[in-house]
């Protein structure tokens, strides 16, 4: 049986967020959820299925966060992402081509990224509900499992 919060969320438009590692997906997702938007991060960069972002539930809005390779490597210098970035970009090509909004996060603060996305959502009259709990990234889940 669904609780009232789950029913409310099910009525809200689904916003999916994709992009390469360290582009800011988790931060944006959780900040949008705190504002009441039904936002979900999709780990498309880790899937060889080009349209994974559409599977299960097709989004009402697809947001693509991007960052240059240099920025990603500065944000996560110890994760060995350099060799993996070309593969991520290939895996993300389908989502990028279908994105409703693409935001380069290289020179933006998290507040500026949020402001751009919220402006976009408001311009399209995307409704929001009560605040939603944060969505934990796969990276965070994996680090907790190792503890």
C-alpha cells in the first residue's frame, strides 16, 4: 500500500538527471528533491544500454549535466576516471541527444546549476510537491557497503 507521500510523488512529473561522473548529478537531484521536485539520478554512464534512462519510467523532463574531462578529473582525482571518460561519453550520447536541458557545470556553483534548472522547470510550469528525501548515489552506496 502506498503512503500519501508516495502517491503525491507519483502524480508529479518525473525529472531524470544524467551525465558523466562528477558532473553534479547527486547534488542537483537532492537539491531538487528538497524543493519538492520528483527528481531521480540515472546512472546511464555505467550502462551499455543506450536508452536506459527511458526504461521503467520514461521521464517528463530529461536534464543532462556535463563537465569537461579536466573538471571531472579535478573533482575526483583519485578515482582513475581518465581512462573511463571516453566510454562514459559514448554511453551518454543517446541521453544527451534527447535531453530537454543541457547544463555545463564546469564554471558554475551548485547554487547556479540549481537556479538554471529551476528557471527551466518553472518556465515549463513543472509542478512540485512537498520536499522529498534525498536519493543516494551509487557511489555513496558502494562506499557504505565497503565500511
